[in-house]
C-alpha cells in the first residue's frame, strides 16, 4: 500500500502540472568560485553559498544586483531557510561553512543593512555541509565529523552519533524525526526519547541501507515520505516509515542534491552536469549545464534554482513569461556547446559510412536529452534533443579516435588510468589520471570535487606518482 500511495501522489502532482517545460529564466552572476549551496528564502529572495567564502542574497526579479555577506572564513557549503521564532523574530536563514561554524542571518542581511550574523553556532569539529530545520524551528546541522547536531537559540542541545563516516545530508521530517545521510552509504532515522521535551535526546531507531555509495542529499516528499540521492547515480523515493518505493534512474554520475517542487515533481542534479526533472516516476526533462551542478532548490512559484561549479546560479522556469530573452538563451547554448564539445570529442572509433545524414535531424527526438551523431559532409556532429525548444541542439564535432583497451571510462570521460583510492573517512573513491598531467593538480581537483579535507593533498598526489609510473 505504501507503493500505491507513492504512485498515487506522483500521479496527482504530474496531473496538476501544466505540462510546460523548464527553460532558463535568469543567471545570478557574481560569485568568484563554485556555487555549492542554493536556497529559497521566505521573503522571495534566493541565497547562494560559494567556495569564494561568501553568501549572496538575490532578488530573482533583479538578478544583476545582490547583497554579499562575508561571515565565513572558508567555503560555504550549506544553507537553510528559517522561519521567525519568539527569541529571534527577524531571523531568515542559516549558512554552514568549511570553517566548522554555522551563521544565522536576519532580514537586515538581505537589504545590506547588516553584514554580521545574529548568531554563530560553534561545536562541529569539521566542515558543516548540510543544514535543515525541525518543524518547531530548531536548526539541524550535519558535518564531516560524522555527527549531526540540533540547536536551540544558539545552544547545541543534542549530538547524533552513530555514522561511521562523514554526514552529507540532514533532514527534519514533518513528524519531528530527523534523517541523516552519510558517506557510510546509510540513512539513519532519529527520534526523541521524550517528544514532549524540546531538548530531549534522540536515538537512532532505524538504519536504511539501499544506496550502494555515498548518500549526498535528502528532501521531504509531502504526503509520501522523503527522497534521497547518492554517488551511485540513483534518486530513491521512500515512505515515511523508511520503505523504498521507487528508484529514479537516469543520471550518469554522482547525484549531489535533490529537491521537491510541489505541484510538479522531483528535481535532482549532479556530476553529469545536469538537472533532471522527474514526474510520475519518469524523467520528464534534463536541463544541461556547462559544468558540474552542486545544488538544486525549489522556489515558491515552482521555479528551480541550480548552483554550479562555474560560479553561476541559474533560475529555471516552466512559465513562458519568465523565460530568459533570446540573447541570454543563445549565450547559454553557446557555453553549453563549447563545454560539451570536449566531452563528446572522443567516443571511440567512428564508422562514418554508417552515420545518418542531416536528414536525421528532421525527426523529432523521443525524449529530452536524447543524443545522436550525424554526418555533415566529412565531419561527424553530435546533437542533443531539447524538448523545451522542440529542436536538436548542436554540441559540436566528434573527433574520431580508436579505442585503447588500456584506457578506462569514469563518469563519461576517458582516462589513461583509473585508480581505486581509500580515504580515511571510510569511503572508497575512483580517480582518473591521464599521462602528462600534474598529479598535484589532479589530486587538488579530486579533493574539491569530493569535498575532502585539504590534508589529503600530499597523500593523494604521492599515490598517483607511485601508481602512474610506467
């Protein structure tokens, strides 16, 4: 009956949608490095957190200006919207950083009237990479120190210990329970021993094991339960009692973030440089990006905001009145084509005589994101179908290259060598290396991508040096 409830809910939200496709609405440009976190605020604004150590607050109606907040001494990795409380009637949102602290900001931060947080929560021993809130407004934080914490008015009232590796996501559920997701590949459910006491400690009542890799994101799915995403490339729908209901498969690499757009469906994003829109248990649309997409969130008007490794947050809308103008869309498509040309430039030995000619582009694609290679004269061109625009988008020339059996594919890219590497937090990773690359740069990129501690740089670089020797 849980499965039927899940299917019924997803069918209802599918039918309540107007059937329109998402397109780019606006770009929030200003951050100097990756946008790691995005968040819709209760006042209609959008907050973004970045590797440039700043938080920015934007008005979606005026995306060219923003307020910059410098409350962190390191990367900003998490954000959560907060509703006012009696003790803090003007609080608006919180940010978590790689400086191990959480800053709470009020409405004055949005207007630029204040650049100082109203509270700073100190207690975690490693980066704070996830934030959520309980139904009664208490902040929940998750950290690489393998603990989650609950905070009331600036004081930590509970520490949730039990995971064997870094916590990547926390979630406050409508019934008051807390979910934590970890690099140990599990999701844990925590409930208070005495629900009548706000500061009563919580104990782990269930450990959910379904993902086969690091679990990265969680979101509430009203009326059903919750959604999770992981490095195994899957998005899973769960009942409130912790039973897996549905598996959403379509991402081709790590899935970093998931959100629910009420009245529409589920959105997810990841290493494969896309935001996926899921309706009725099926992928309805893929929104391609030029770079890795770290975070995704839903806005009250059903628009979606994504944060990417190119330092840009993008707002996507299914309302044609909010679509970006033609110039912005053309620039976006040009950036997309430029970035994807390299990704498709080496796909194995092409048999030119077997490729269809340009007439193949007269046939509409069967699904959003479908790709095909077409012969144009003596060249092979890659195209991807855009359901929103009802046309094939040119991704660039595909360069013929014979496949080397010693090479390997990792997350859609070809490498001379692929190594298995075991990091001290208990998680196993794969790292790709091409001859001639600087092992230190490869190690640094690997650390940034997987949010590992900088202390691993020398260890990973030496591992590559040792194993890459011919």
